[in-house]
C-alpha cells in the first residue's frame, strides 16, 4: 500500500485551516518567547513565534510520542506573526508489528493593542507510509488571546494551564487508540479555552472587546 494522508475534515466546529488575520508588516525581526512582567507595559513592538513538533516511527523505532505546550505573552504589539505546527509519520511497519507516532503542539499567544496586524498559521499533518495498522496522530492547537490593553496571565491561570500541560504529557505517553486520544486532547483544548476566557474577563477594558480564538487542526490514522 502506498503513502496515505488523512483527508482534512471541514465538519469540525473549530477552525481547521490556516488562519490569517489582518496584514502582517514586512521586515519584522526577532523571536519572542514568554516575557517578564514589565514587558506587558513596554512600547509597542513586533514579534515572531514558531513552535513545531515532529514524530517519526519505522521498523527500527516503533514508538515516538512528542508534545509541546508553550505560552508566549507579547504585551503590546503593532504586528505579530505566529506559527504552530505538528507532524507525525509512521513508515514501513506491519499489522503484527505496528508503529505508533504522536505529535501534539499547544501554542498560547497573548497580544495587546487595538490595531494589531496579526498573521497566524496553524497546521498539522499525519502520514502513514506503507504502514498497515499503525497509529498516527498529529494535532496543532493555537490559542490567540487579543486584548485592547496589556495584561499578564495571573497565578491562577498559570497554575491551571500547568495542570493541563501535565495531563497532556500523560495522554501523549498513553497507549490510547488514536480515535480516543483525539477526543481526550480536544477535551484538554476546551479546558485551555475556558482558562483563557476566564483570564480575559479580568483583563483591563478598552474600546475593543477582549477575544480568545482557537485554531485547531487534527489528523490521525486510523481515522474515525
């Protein structure tokens, strides 16, 4: 059997494709990570963030599972480009000696400003290459928190997110079938959304309303 790729579904209520919002200003430089408290009140700046998780299994290495959970707080920005990607490949295994490849990436980005130009890309790809009976799952979850005034996630939000991160690690390492793993990971994504919505409810007010947007792309074999 030749290479197979899971068709992209359009029935999911979450965004399942590349999302581009506004106009990204050319010439942006510098990679930003989680920022200290004083950055929340710094002058407007441009920021770039990229997170990528990749897993690959074959007859020599039957199992590889990886996940990432990043929180990037940029403060006030006038332009931002954020990218999140997960790729999982299973190759050359057989039904009686199947492979398991899992790649999951959660990216949380907070930005402030009333006229921010944002370019957000969220992608995943799961591929079985001549791999009968293999379990292959790739999931990319990108959360963009936009507020008119700068704010930082408080201790309560950070602790809740840390707990979700621990449970994501445990799920990634579990032996759950891909179809069940999809459901459980979606549940964790819903919890993250709840934490972020609670956080922006306490954010400083402005002319624009605070917003939490989830971009989700999930692919897996076998698909159910």
